[in-house]
C-alpha cells in the first residue's frame, strides 16, 4: 500500500536528514514519554483517524494498514534504536508528530 512507494522512501530520507534532532540534548518537559512510546502513541492515533475517516474500508484493508504501520514503526525503531528509551525533547516531539502526520498523508493518498 505505502511501504513500496516512492513517498515512503522520501519519508525515510526526511527522517535520516533529521537524525541530529535525536543526537543532541534538548528541553524535556515534565512527564515526557520515552521516544518509542510517543512514536507508538502518535502513529496509533493516526491509524484510528484513517479508519474513522474511511468507514468503507474492508477488514482486509484495515489489516493491511495495520501491518504496514507495524513495518513503519519497526523501521523507526531500527533507525532510532540508540534513543528509543530516552525521554523525548520538545523538538523531537514536534518532529515525531509531523512525521506521523506525513505517514497518515501517505495512507490517505493510497486510499
């Protein structure tokens, strides 16, 4: 659906160009989640939005979306493996939320 598309490759390149956000210290808000927790939560919110906005999706299509999102989260976990347990900074939060929104856009375009 999206993992084999050029848009996803470009999204991965966007991530790699912004890895410095995860290599430098930044402001951590009180109660900030860990990097991987935030990634999982934000992407899960967008998957729910995709399904809510596209009620005509079959069970098979929804399953495909979930499988591909799992693949995306796995890719993120691999790329960010050295920082997944760190508390997220404000800058990282903004990037993760933007990245998840771009992932949603890929699925919206594919549907």
